[in-house]
């Protein structure tokens, strides 16, 4: 037997306010992390904050403002210019998980978000580390 959830995760999680808080907290961590800060081209992270907030609102079933402003997300393509290896992915996911855990969410909502961020952040890896001396080629 399966349970049907009524309402989008966007609504169940608390709507726009929740996602604004989540991404604000996430980028506060990014600003203090030298590994990640180096990846972001702009000094001012407010544009990046707004884009990620609108994307997540859209992804989880809220208003489609992100695509009205930015078009199709094509996230892997949009991340290609930024060097994202395992270290950057792990830092990103660590900060996002901390930001999720700072919200007072129901366990099922928390798990849906963390599972998604885990998969999505892995998919964004686009650079391999340079081979070590003991690994020819
Ligand atoms: C894996 C580690 C990741 C790193 C290091 C990273 C880094 C970046 C950087 C440097 C930008 C450009 C900043 C800007 O928009 O001004 C960006 C944009 C963006 N990222 Fe990530 N990102 C990561 C993972 C993710 C994941 C997992 C998602 C989605 C769940 C995501 C969603 C976005 C979105 C929506 C934008 C704005 C795209 C646009 O409209 O131009 N990123 N990211």
C-alpha cells in the first residue's frame, strides 16, 4: 500500500519562506569556505542566492519564476565552466545538508531534500583530479 501526499513538497516544506531561508543559510556557509568560494566567479553572492532559490522553488512544485527568467535549467551545462571535483561537491553537499538540518522540517521532507541534493551534487561533478605520480596516464 502506498501513501499519496497531497500538495507539493514546496507547500509541505513551508513555501517560499523556507526555501529563501535554506539558500540564505547555505550561501552564508559558502562565503566562509575557501574551497567553494574560489569556484564562484562573483564577489557578490546575492545573484547566485536568488537563482538557486528560484530554481529550488520551481523544482519542488512552486511558481515557475526561475524558467521565466533563466529558461530551461540545464544545470550540468551551466556548471561546466566551474571546476567541480569531488572536494567541491563534498563541500557543497556538506553545507547544504547543514542548512537543511538547521530548518525544523518533518523527517520525510528533510530526507527528500537531502537525498535529492546528494544525487544532484554528484551529477554536477565535471572535473577529475590530476593523476598522482603512482598512477601513470
Ligand atoms: C556540486 C557542487 C556545486 C558547485 C561547486 C556549484 C557551483 C555553482 C556556481 C559557481 C554557480 C554560478 C553562480 C551564479 O549563478 O552566479 C552555480 C549556479 C547554479 N547552481 Fe550550482 N553548484 C553545485 C551544485 C549545484 C546543485 C546540486 C544544484 C541544484 C540542486 C545547483 C544549482 C545551481 C543553480 C540553479 C545555479 C544558477 C544557474 C543559472 O540560472 O545560471 N548547483 N553553481
